[in-house]
């Protein structure tokens, strides 16, 4: 490679690095909780001018497919974010031996858990206990499988049951609101373990296996709605932190939604395997194969 080509490459990398630095500063080095609380209130304003302007600005920076939404008009920015889809927009894989993706997402770090250690991003490990804070679940998923699913702001924000199952317990863990985009994930150690999150313990009707989904909040999100609970999990939620429940769900049935975009980490015991489409960097849609039962 010539010296000129090398210099050009260095210049490109420098520009990319500068853009990443700016993104990280703008989305993390601000009062994250205040910004999140403000966005939560602002997004629900139903004034037509505010609604149209905010949705228009959002669409300048994102590329949501509003054509597949169940309705054409929205009452607010928030209403647009949590939009439902037209019936049949997300076919559910019917194979009972397959767990489907609970959401539209980009597949992040995934694979086998090494003992209790897994990867957030290259060079950034964390442990099951860091994220789940439950010794029983740590033992259950030792040497098991995991998949990190990142929802971008333009994606469909609702998430669904990956199989016929019953949600047995929800553990709410208060925390920070770091951005969960790749720039932050590659810079902030144990980011998922620092953020607001809910641990959803579910028991599959087929085989009785316990599969856990961990919706992780992010800046401007920090609010998780679960249909089977009569509370909204958010920054001001007073508790209790462990909520026992018995919520049976059919495969593909809606579980809840994020207020914006964020991350779900799915855990399965040893013996489960990743499906062919679950590859880091690929886009997966809700209802497509994610994990295969033993």
C-alpha cells in the first residue's frame, strides 16, 4: 500500500473516531436520567404541532417502516414509537422445537456461556451474576447459551413470547441509563449490568425448561411495560423488586414494549443451540428462529 493510501486510510479512521467520540459524548456525557425523564414526558404530548414536528425530526435520523403499522395516524411521538403492527406482519415460526426471536433486533454478542462468563463486546466480559443478580439463575445458565438482541430507535419496539410459556417471576433492577448502542457497548465495561433492567423468568410448556429474557433499558427509554403486570417499570418505580406472577403466554403473544429502543438478552440452559440465522451483526425479526431446544 502506498504512503498516500495509508494517509488516506488514517484520515478516514480519524474522522470515524471523531464521530464516535461525538456520539458518545452527546448520548452519554449528559444528565442521562434527567434527559430520559424529560423525553418520557415530552413524547406523550398530544398537541398536533408538537407531535408532527417531533415525529418528523425523528424520521430525519431514523428510518422507521410506518407502512407496516396497524394505524396510519398517531396521537403522539410516544404512540408512534410503541406502534402495533398489522396482523400477519411478523409470521411466527411454528416449529415447537424452536424458540423464536422475541423482537426485531440486530444480533449482538451471542453463543455459549463459558462457565458463568459471557461477552458484552470484544474485550468486555461480564458474568451471569453481574446481570441476573440471582444465584439460582446463575447456576441454571452455567455453560448455557445466550443471545444479545439490540433494538434500534427505528425498529418495532414491542416484544413477544419466544414459545408457549408461563412467566413465573419478574425481578426489577434499578440502575443507570447508558446508551446501549455499539459505540457505548464497546467503551463502557459491564454496561448492561449497570443499566435499569427487568429479569423475566419463564418456564416453557414443552419440557419445562426455564428461559430468561432480560430487557435492558437505555437513555431516553428506562421504561418497560409488561402486559401481565399492573405497574410500569421505570426510573421512579418504588418496588417491590421481585414480583411473583403466573402469566401463561402463547408463542408470539405480545409481552410488552420499550418506550424507545434498547436491548434484550436471552438465556437458555445448556443443551440449547443457536439457530442458523442468529449470527452477530445480522438483522432478525420477531418470530424468526433464534434458539433450538435440546
